[in-house]
C-alpha cells in the first residue's frame, strides 16, 4: 500500500477542497474556536515544562476551578518525598507578547481569585498566564533542532490577594516570573522545604 506524502506545508495534495486566493497564503486550519485552541496550546506548554522539570501531571475531575496538579518527587524535600502544587491556566492575546515593564494586568473573575487567594492552604496554588500572538500561524515554529511555542507563560502566587472589583478583579503578573522548567523546579524546592511557591 502506498502512503500519500504530505506537502512541505503539511497539507495533502488534492485534499484541501475549494479555497480562496487569500486562504492559499497559509494552511487550511480547523474551525475550532480560537479560545479552545489557546487552551490546548497552554496545556502543551505546561506539559513541556513539567517534562523538562521531571514532574508528573494530573487533572482533577471534576476540576472545581483548578486545572492541573503538578507533582515533584525528590528525596531532598523536607515535608515529604513528593510535593504537589495546583495550577490554574489562563491564556490571552489581549496583552501583547513581551510586555514592557515589571508587570502586566490580567483580569480574573472574583470566584477564581477567591479560590487562588485563599490562605492558609494544604496545597499551594499558582496562576500561570500565557500570552499568545493574535494569529494562530504565529503560535509555533518547528525546525530540525527545536519546536518553539509562542509566546510565553508567566506565573504568580496570588495567596492573600484582595478582591477589589464587583465581579472581576485585575491582578498584576510579574514579567520576571517566566514559567519554565527552572522556575518550576525552584517553586517545588521552596514548597518541598515547607515554604510558599
């Protein structure tokens, strides 16, 4: 049996259906809503970071307002040989990638903020916000030596943060807190020592 080889752009020849000249500039993307695609992209980012940090992931079911649990095992942890944090993921294209300044604004529903701001807690929580370009064709680039997911995730610990709005509250996300494997390892080391993220 002969298999059809993909075209360089990832499309199978003769399988695209009628397209306009404007459509021919890029690949034929699926009709899934952009927000759903953003959610999938940020989950891929979290998985990549967790893999590089040597962490396992699990999804609470039902999620009850927290998307993921991240577990980090190391005999050096003081409180247990495996520690856990809870992660709430958010993504937006409303803030341009590579924001200038020490923080950027992100607005949360008050119900979400109350859950993330609760203190004291048995399991610490962090908010991870991904900034993505508006156009999906700018979200990732692949080469022989890497896969780049664009643009960046930032994290913060909102424990103790007050609710200030009637239905939604704007929080400030530090641009110095890039969420990568090193940041996750450092978070887990602090939690494993009995501290906060």
